[in-house]
C-alpha cells in the first residue's frame, strides 16, 4: 500500500498484486512415465527423481496423484503398484515393450536414443505415421523414427536403402511389429517421445494412458 499526502488530503492507493501460481514442472506423459518406472522397480522418491530427471517435489506431487487413483502405494521399501495399478501395467505391457536406451547414434545427433517395440497398432494410422512422429517432436524430441519388421527385416517407410537389422540384437521383435525410436538431449524427453508415438498409433494404449493421468 502506498500513501500519497499533501496539506489538503491524504489519498490511499491500494495496489492489487497479481496472483503468482507455481507452474507444474511435469505433464501428463511424465505421469505415465513415472507410473511405468514404478511398475518396473520398487523405488524411493529420491531414486525416482534421479531416473525421471525431475525434482523430488514434482515426484511427490505425481505420486500423490497416482495414489489418489489407487494405482500406487508407498511402503518402507519404496513406491510400488497396487493391484489396480498392476492390471494397468499388464495391459500396457501387452501393447508396448519396456523402453530401453539404444547405445548407438542412429540419428547422428549425439543425443540420447531410446526405443521400444509396439506390438499392436492401427494400420490406418501407420499410413500417416508422420503425424505420430510430429507428436514426438512436439513433446521435445529432436528426432523420431518408426520401423516395421517385415520378413525378418527392419525397414523404414520410403527409406529402402538403409539397413536397420543391427537393432534386432537389442529388441526381440516379431514380424509386423513396429520399433519406435526417438532422440533427445534429455533421457526423460526421449522416453516421453516414445509414449507419444505409441499412443498415437494405438487407440487402446491412448485410452489407458488417459485413464492414468485424467
């Protein structure tokens, strides 16, 4: 409050300060990533913060959201999935394999590269796979690629001259399955790009993810 005075009057000026809200440092795909990380291991909040490349405060907030949905519980040993959470985790794993780091500079950008197998997908969406790739770029990935296994060979649409079969040593991929690959300077962003790709190509997976973060 400022006070302005002279010999004749005193005027009170009330200054309305803007309300400052702390912006969330995580998004919906971070929440799904955290859920999957907890499904893969029982871990403390500190450990999850390191894995997720986020602060403990953000991890605490996300765990609270997952607890409120009865998907996660916290014990002395760490955070783990509930019975309901395990059902979601099992359904997701029927569609995608665990996301793993690829130790090769596939995109020649010297960034973190991650990949996973998409076991089921909408064939009509695969015809417009550029839309799925754009979704991965939109969440912050530098590059994104979709490979299909045909006749025991990994192929990229419209890129016949490149041989990607060397990736088969890292992924137990079957015929007609897809291999999704992304790169980013941040590991968590590359993983989120994989999730963005996969749920763009599979409607059931999209629904499962939405039920986790909605």
